[in-house]
C-alpha cells in the first residue's frame, strides 16, 4: 500500500509541476484560469492521498473546502471573462 501511495504522490507532483508551467506560459487568460483550476484539483488529490496515508479523516474535510473554494473562484473568473474582462488574445 505504501508503494502505491508514494507512486501517487510522485505522479501528482509531476502533474503539479507541468500544470504550473502551463500556468506561467499559458498564452491567454482563459488558459491560465483552466491551469489554475487544474492546479487546485491536483492539490485536492494530494490532500486526499495524504489523508489515506495518515489515516486522518479530517484532511478529507480540508480537501472538500479547497475544492469548493476552487469551484467558486472558477465561477468568478468565468463571470469576469463573460462580462468582457481583460483578455490576452
């Protein structure tokens, strides 16, 4: 079980780095918003794997809160772009 947890952490860490690269290099603001959403979901995954590793269920509550905050931020960004906010086209 520990090997799978460490493998999951490694895969999530690699995806976190690649997503951060997309966040920095992203050609437009909507691309950066999608990368930020993915970044937060990867963080939720890391928190979930850590909850499995430590057998601490309170980390799942933290993951749920982070996911909800990420969703609300994405909705806010989408409304901003829909109303004609700044675009990097």
